[in-house]
């Protein structure tokens, strides 16, 4: 892995998050490289029906809640891969759904430390505490947080610009 900074962005609606997620996927990042954090309420509102689980992001969100399934084609393969490596986590006490490498880090912190685990994990990725607090506020307001560790500075610049183009709020690297 390179020393490029972790790229994060908060998206206020599903459509913007879908486009941002797709841009990373098209850049060659598999589903298990992309972190996804949202409130359980947001997941239920945007991703709970089986009809809503027809995209990679929708499947990743639903898989965290245990309702995803093999939809077919690439989406089914990605959902199976995410489920197989155990990178989805629902934190009912906190009302959060976490998927991706961040889920493994939070799970490693233990259930009792889950709340601090998410904040600690984000800070551990090099995200300043002030920004983590803004993200936390955005999640409470229904936002969807995406994050990825770019393979190169070129990828970091591409992802940052792409996510800003797709209406990402507080996109940083």
C-alpha cells in the first residue's frame, strides 16, 4: 500500500453515493476496499426493499443488515465476496451499518467499544477528529459516508475530484 491519504466523502442522498461508489468501482477498486457507513435508519429508507438492492452499493448496504442476496452478475459476486470475508457489521445499539475494511477494524475493537471503535478507527486512518465529528453529525442527518485507501496519488486525486463532482460533501484526502 502506498502512503497516500485515505479519501472520504459524505453524500446526502443515495443517488450521489451510488455515482461516487461506481466511479471507484470503475477505477478498479473491489467492494471490499470501499468503506461504507450510514445510520440504520438511512439504510432502511434507501436500501431495505429487495427492489432497492439492485446496485453494488445497495447490495453492500443490504448485506450489512443481512438482507442482501445474490442478485446476479457482478452485483451478486460482490455481495458474496463481502459476505465471505465478513466485512459487514450492524451496530444496532448505535444505529449504524458499517461495511468494508472499517467494519473489520470496528469488530476487532469488540462490541463494548463499538462506538469508540468507529471514531477511533476513522481517526486511526488519519482523519482529524474535527472532521470525524462533522461526519458523525452528517450520518445522524441521513448522510452516507464513503471511504477508500487509494493505491496512488493519481488515484487519490481522481477519487477526490470524482466524489466532488458527484455532490460529495466534505470530501478530503
